[in-house]
C-alpha cells in the first residue's frame, strides 16, 4: 500500500518552514497569545448564536428537519424529507433527544405537519425543543471556525489565521444560519474540511486522503447541493497524491487517491442511511416525480441508496416549479442567474467583500500560495456556479460556503509584507466586526451600510434574506406591550403557530377590505410578494412599527 501511495518524502531542513508557510514565520521576540485570541473570537460567536437562537421562533424549514430528525433517531425509519439526506437531521435529532420530548409515532401527516405536531401539539415546550435542536448545529459551526483558522494558519501564519477566523466569526450569514437547526452551514463546513484535508494530503496522503473522502461523504449525506463538489475534490485528491509521490507510478497513485476519496464518500452515505434504518426500508410519503433525460441518467448512476436517488428526483422536481423571486424591489417569476451575486453584495459586510477580493487575488498571484489556490477557490467557485443556475432565488444561504472558503483566502492577504497592508486589513476586519455587532441580534435581515442596514433589507430582498418566520415570538410580545386589546389582522409567512404565542388574529384576505380595521401585521416576505387584495390593504395602510426588521405593523 505504501508503494502505491507515496515514495519517501524528501526531508526538509528543520530551520526552514514548508513552502506554504514561507514568509509567515513569527518575528523574533514577538508572540501572539493565540489560544486566548482564538477563544475570545469563538466565545463571541457562540454568545451571538446562542442568544439569537433562544429568541427566535421556528423558521420555515426548521420544523421539517426537527420532525424528520426525531423520526430518524427515535423510530429508525426513513419516511419524510427525502430531498435532504439524513446526516444533518440525525445531528438535529440528537439535540432533540436531549430535550426528552413527548413523541407521537401514530401521527400521520406531511413532513411539515409532523414537525409542527411535535412542537405545538404534543405537550412539548417549542422554545426549549428548538434550542436543543439548534445547539448541535451551533457547536458544529464553532468547530468549523477552528478549521478556518487551521487552514489559514498553514497558508498565511498566525496573523492571517486570526484575520480569517475574525471574518468567519463576524459573518452575519454564518452567525444567522449557524444558529438554526438547518443544513446549510453544516454542509458548507464539511466541504471546507474536506478541501483542507486534501491540502494536508500533499504531505501525508495515506492519512489525509481517506479522511477527506469521509468528510466529502459527510457533506453528501447532509445536503445534495454539495454533489457538484465531488469531481473537484476528486481532482484535488489526485493532485495532492501526485505532489506527494515520486517515480514512474505517480499517475497510478494519483488515480488511486481520487478513487479512495470517491469510495470513502460512497461508504459514508450508505452508512448514514444504515444508521437510520439497518434494513433500509423506504416508502416515500410524498410524490416522487419521474426524471428523464440527462438528469434521469445521472440519478440512476448514483451509487447511493434508493432513498437518496428519490431525494434527487424530488429536488429536480422542485427545480421545475415556477418559483417567484424578489430582487431590488422587483417581483419576478423564474430565476435570475445573477441573483446570488447581487444578494451577496447586499448581505455581505463591505470590509469582508474587499478582503474576499484581495484574498482571491493574492492566493492566485503570490507564487508560494499558488499551489493552494485550487483548494481554496475551486470548490466555492463550482458550488456558486451550480447554485446560480438553481430555480430558487430564496437567499444567500445557498452560497453560505463563500464566507468559509473566502475567509481563508482573505487571511492570505497578510502574506504580502507591507506595513500599510497589514494596517488596512486590521481596519477592514474591525469594520466588519462593527457592522456585524450593530445588527445583533437580527442577523437574518442583515444588509451592509450601502443598502441601509437591516432596517431596509426588505426593500431589496425577501425570504431567508429577511424574513423566514423567525420573529413570531417577538411579535407576540410587541402586541401585548403596545397594542393590548386591539383588533389584529395577520398575514404571517412561517412555520410557527401564532395562537400558541397568544396571538389572536384574523386573515385580512378573507373579509371585505372595509372590515379590516385596527392593526394589520404583515411578514415582510409576504409583503414583497403581495398582489391583489393584500397589496391594496398594505397600500391603504400606514406603517407604524417594525418587529425584528422582518415583520411590519400597519395601522388602519
């Protein structure tokens, strides 16, 4: 096996750093209290995520994952939510299990109803249950911060690693989605981990290539949108093994490295489904569309369980729906290829955008960093291209891998030894931190200063960019404090149950417009897509209050 993988490495002088750390050594007599600074940054991130999580009601997707996760861990059956593989939901389900919830295995309903039944109809405390469901994702998000730090430190040294970690910890998108029981941040972080392990495989392929394959499999077992990264990471595995090898069998060893990554990934996906149900019983509870053409061939070729392939069919079916999008005040049908880049311009701190661009240039332009460029830039570029061609323009969460990979790239700016550049990086990181702290605890509706901050994000974007149903609890408190006893009309876009939080409201769309008097409450995502009766009601009402920058209260 050793002959196949590597030839003996050429020893390097102990006094010289490896090439990827050249220029990143510490100056004599200067020491950074690295553990303390890393701990402070991660502690600040943990505080932001936990204190945000405890105040947010379930977002649109969370009850689906919570219900499916509880079903997987307690009943060991694959039934709901096939469009996402089980691993991330098993993690969420493990958190739910710690809450010791009351379960109702006899309940039969669609996947969204299962989650709402668990949260609101079985005697459980939804606040407590949602916090426990979110805590594993929060913990995993913090661990990915260590991956960002380690990756950047190998490329740019301690100062660059701290800058990268700071950008990660203060990313509003990462904090927002890392504090929810959803799958976007876990999938993105695991892809980053796989790329980092493949970078390390340039020195030790026998250990790191299989580990990278396991990480890739974990990503595939968390979210199917990571599939476009498979060929990229297989090529990177081949490159790493080629670099670590000598002699005439380098091509064979490189091909073997790519094969090991693929086999390990497939094994992890199968193992994940077997963890849920060792007998792999699969009877879909929802319609599974027939997929033809090239997509159908792709689905049939996947070496995964039938439940996974059915999940792919469901995903392709969702891509064929006529979704609506909202960008810069324009409501449209279908999708726009430039939606994600435009949304990222709104949702990313200005200093972070500048450092992302500078980091990408430095990684490509600086000779000693150039070997790392494919590992840092190729996976997010391929994933972003795939996401841009998707049919659902619902939010930057579909590109949440960018703050992870590009934080590593941004840290590499400090490899360029210019005093003014170091000062500039420090100023930009501080600007990012201030911008992020100013939006606390409203991270989901964040937008940068050019676009007016979180209070104006609703003018440019909708859905998970602004209002994902997270502020129902805050709305209930606001109505009790400022509008007691008044008639309330509500158009809420979310998965929470308003009556559970004490909100007694009617639907203004079901009565004559003249009867809608008092307080009109509309989720900003619903307002962005309002037509007909609702648009007339909003147009003839006066906005008087705002809840969490995601729900607007009007007076009629």
